[in-house]
C-alpha cells in the first residue's frame, strides 16, 4: 500500500511537469477511485479470511461432533445387543419367577387345605368328647388350646386331697375318654398332672413333682384298664409350676390342682410329616 502511494507521488511530480492540469486532475480522480476500490477489496479480503477461519473452526467442531456421534452410535449398537440379551434373560427369569410363584401358591393352597382338614378333625374331636364326656359338671372342661384338643379335670373329680388314688367317679369319666382315644388310633393322649404350691411330702412322695407324676400315671393306668391302647398314652407331671391362677386363696389352689389330657397327633408321625415336607422343599429348590 505504501509502495503504491510513493509511486503515485513520484508519477504525480513527473506528470505535473509533463501533463496539463486537466489531465492531472483526471489521473488524480482515477487514482482515488482505484485507491478506494483497493481499500474496499482489502476490507472484503480480511472479512473473507475471518469467515474462513470461523468456517474452518466450525468444520473442525462438526468433524469432532460427527466422530462423537459415530462413537455414540457404536455404543448404542453394543448397548442394544446387551439389552436384547438382558431382555431375553429377564424374560427367562420372569418366567421362572412366575413358575416359582405358582408352586408357592400351590403349596399355600395345600397347607390351607391341610389346616382346614386339621380344623375339621379338631372340631369333630371336640364334638365327640363333649358328646361322650358331657359338660354337665363345672369341674370338667373340654376345649382347644393352640390347635390341640384337651380335657381338663379338677382333682375333685379324680382324686381325694393329697392322694393319687382315683375316686370311684373317675372310672365313669375316664371310661368315656378311653372310648374317644380308641376311636382315634392316629392320635396320642398326653396326661399332665398339676398341683398347687402347698409343700407336699407323704410316704414315698417327697414333693409336688412326685405327686403330679403319680396322679398322671394313675390316670394312664386306669385308661389302659378301661381299654385304651398303652402305645397311645403319655404320662407327665408338671408339679406347681404351670398355675392357671395365683395360689393366693383356697379356691385358686383348687383351680390349679387339675389333670389335663391332651388329644394330639402322634409325635413321630408329626415329625415324619415335617421331615418329608423339608425333603420335598429341598429337592424342589435344588431343581
């Protein structure tokens, strides 16, 4: 640009001396036009170079973004394959879970049926006992405790005070109990003797443990004598340690002196049933 101005000045001096003023003015006007045009072109050139730089930067950015998009596409393809595999695996697991739920529902249904059957047997047993033994005496209770049928007999019914010898009335009541036990060959009868907390010592008996055990064995022997199967009978003494009420009055002590006869499924059959069920569950879980 500077060179052009210098040359133009030199020519100006030369032509000033060689040309007329009119021609000089025309040349000067043409120079100015050319100079303005040159400036305009320079500005445009600079603008184009700036636009070029911006375009190149944008192109680089787009290329980088394109590479990222390609990478994302590849990742999506891999993820899609993984998702397909997971979906198949999930569907398989879901199917297995549904099958497991169906099996559990079936087990629950079987347990409910078993409980219903057990309740029916229990109710039938209570009804049979109430029919045979009767409920006319307040010293005789027939009821269900934790799903087990029992008969509770006051000592007034079976024994004299401080004795383990059965009364004459015991034959009648225990004879009816023996009839019920004989009708339930798959059940056992657990006879429990209970006392109050008054200290007891008489003859060979040294405490209430002895007295309660002697009373329960006396009842068991009488049931056998009246026809019950010995294999179905169990004798147990609980002494004074499972009272129904506090031993703080004569009436309460009389309430606590009692003999309970539980009619329950045979223990060995019960555990055999549990063992069989556990083996079945273990086999199913293993599969």
